[in-house]
C-alpha cells in the first residue's frame, strides 16, 4: 500500500499554471531516492522539501540528472511539434506545462538549487549558465503557455540550455582534474 500525503503548496512554488489549487497529494515513498525516471508531477522533490519532509534532494547532484531532463524534453518536444503541426493547439497545454517544468527544473538543479517559482526572476539573476534573455523569454512562455510561439521559445531555450550544460560539464571535468593532480 502506498502512502500518499496531502501537502500545502509552499510559497516558493505558488504559481497558478502549476498549482491552481493550494494543496496537492504525493506519494512520499516515491521520492525517498532517485527512481531513475522523471516524474510527471510538477516539482515533487521541491514540494516535499519546502514542506519539511525528508526526501532525496536531486538539486544537490543536479548536473547528474540534467541529461535525463533533456531526454524527457525531447519526447515532449516531438509530441508538441506533432500537435501544433496538426493544429491541435487545445491539446498542448499539459505537455507545455511539463516542458516548462522540466526546463525550470534543469536550470535550477544545474545551479544546485531547488526550483523557486514565486521569485524565479530574482533567483535566476545570480545564475551563470543560462540562455540569453532567459527571464524575459520565460515570462512570455509562462504568460501564454499553450501558444505556438511559446512552444518555439521553449524549444529554443532548451537548445541553448543544452549547450550551456555541455560547457558547464566540460569546465567541471577540467577543474576536477586540476584538483586531483
């Protein structure tokens, strides 16, 4: 039997796109460790963390999980692309929400931080490995998540982020080698 717990949406994650309700339910046991797959719930690790529930904190090893986030986006990207090409715009919101969530997760985790939605602009200003004009572009996407232009922006942000991630990993490998020698 799985143990589901009811959680208040913390101030840090209060955003109408992801949490129109002020409470959500999660299976705590699922997030005690890394399951090897990205969950579809929005920010489950952060929800538990901000509610002071002890769980795995993937942002402490964020760079390790980024490839998986990027792979998940590629699946969502191809589904969105197909829906938009078939003019089934009404069916894209759920996928776009997942994609936006993955992108935010990737950016925050790469910087070793849990996702913060309520003040993401201020938090991201201190981040170094991010695409150009990220905050403005993300604000546009969040304002109109089901629009084709938002999808194109998100797709482009992922492409640019992936390049930043590769540079980040190369730099980290070089600095690790220096420390070891």
